[in-house]
C-alpha cells in the first residue's frame, strides 16, 4: 500500500534525510527542492527514489556534502562553474542567476559546469530560465552505461538533453526533457524492482545479446534511441558537457565512480537565448500559433503536458510513495 503524503512533507523528508547524512543546509535545500519538483510532476524515477543514492555518495566519500560551488564570470557571454565534487543542484542554482543576467544583456549566454554529482531530471534546471522569458537548452552526461550504435561496450552516459520555450503570460513553458538512451536508467531500475519487462531495443545483456529483462540490461549495456541518430545525440551531449566544461566524459566519470549506487561526477552545460531580442515582440504569439496547430493535429500533445497535468493534481492531492521506499526515506530522515 503506497503512502500518501503532501509535497511539503516530501520536501521535509528529503531535507531531513540529507541533513542527517551531513549535507550542508544550502545543498540540502537545493536537492530537496529538485526532488520535490520531480515528485510534483510525477517524474517518479527522479524524485525520492534518488534520495538513498545521494546519501550513499556522501557515505562513500565520493561527493562533498558541504561543497560550495565556484562560479566564474568568464566573459560577457560565458559562465563556468566548478562544483568542487559537490551536488549539481546547488552548482546549477548558483550559476543560473549569472547565466540569466548575461543572456538578457547579451542576447545569448552559455554556462558549463564540471565536477558535480548529478543523476537528476533536467527540466527543473531550465524551467526557471524559461519563466524569465528565455529559450534554454541543457545537456548532462552520466557515467558510461550505453554502447554507441554498432558497439557492445558502454562508452556514453544515458545523456539527456532538455529544451525550454517560454509561453505567453500565465502559461508554463513548453519543455521537453529526454534521455538519449532508449530507456532512462531510473526507469530500468524501477522496472527491475517491480519485475516488469521493458520494450525491445532498450539494451543488451552481459552476453551482448538484446534482451527485454531490465535486470540483465543493468548488468550489460543500454542502447541509444533510434539507432545511430540517438547515438549521435549522445555523442553531442558528451562533447557539450565533458568537452565544453573540461570535466569528465562518461568513461572518465565511470573510472571515478565509487560503486556506491549514487550519482556520478559529471558535467552539464546550458545555453540561454533572449528570443524577443532575436525575433522581436511577436515571438510569443508566433510560437503559440504553432502550438495550437500541433494540438489540433489528431492526438498530438505538447511535451511536458503530462508533467504539468500531474503538477496541477499533486498540488491539490499530494503524492504517493511506494511503501519500501517510504520506509527507507523515513529511516534516512531519522523518523523511525
Ligand atoms: P520520456 O521518454 O518519458 O519523455 C521524454 C520527453 O518526451 C518528455 O518531455 C515527455 O513529456 C515527452 N513526451 C512523452 N510522450 C510524449 C508524447 N506522446 N507526445 C509529446 N511528448 C511526449 O523521458 P526519458 O525516459 O527519456 O527521460 C526521463 C528522465 O530521466 C528525464 O527527466 C531525464 O532528464 C532523466 N535522465 C537523467 C539522467 C541523468 O544522469 N541526470 C540520465 C538520463 C535521463 P512528459 O514528461 O510530459 O511526458
């Protein structure tokens, strides 16, 4: 029987669990916020489900729970952040303010983050930029889990990217956020936990043969979506992250991994663009017309609409948490 809790309770549990593990107030706040936003939007694989992994990476000594990110103003359009082996949510939050200022004053700006532990969903990282009227991209890599198209050995991370477009007054931004793996690793872990098969094409078992058993894929390698096309996107994400930041590529992150079940020391980059500076004041109405055409096209929907519907629901009703996870989270929070 899953537990029913409010979003406030979710945030409090996450904050207490992280604080108990020795995570500093600033880091625990940023991480609890990220986790709660994932739960609010029904992104279960990146909500409380990630909490034990964060705690494990503190216990193993991999991540620095008190790290203060170093934000450097590199150039009129460039921000660089060294996460100093801390967790990504604080590094992102600290750098994003400067990134947004630069994008507004220059029209476009880029931020690269290295040396930060991340295995979160990406849309919460760019939604605040789009809420300020900016078009935004973000890319993050992970330790190697995925073979390139035609390969059998893990090289790339599961390497998601997300894109956000602001909308007219009162509307949440349109955001898509997708792994370049055929199936996000969190989804594989949940399918393995719950004993479900996954769709064909998700990965190869340790014997190098295709399988739909998530437990076998977790022992073997994942595959990109769409064959060589997804593989090229995963390659681009490696170059936009480990490449542009000077941080870890997926295979370098894997070499750094302490086998603690937690996140990896990876890299992330952002591009923020002021669309009204480029396209003029007609930008919001022009994109809205495209969205309306899409929405009147058969069963088509906008990416992110499932999340936003969940957000409206959970704001009223709260969330449910699978019972074993709930017990674990309460224990980590010291609420036995
Ligand atoms: P999904 O395949 O579930 O969804 C990808 C995107 O497609 C979402 O924006 C989703 O919107 C949209 N979408 C889904 N169905 C439709 C549809 N029918 N029409 C239009 N749009 C649609 O996500 P993934 O499994 O690829 O990734 C899940 C999460 O995992 C992401 O948040 C990603 O950032 C995260 N991740 C994190 C990693 C890390 O190391 N940090 C690594 C890999 C993944 P909606 O949400 O509204 O359904």
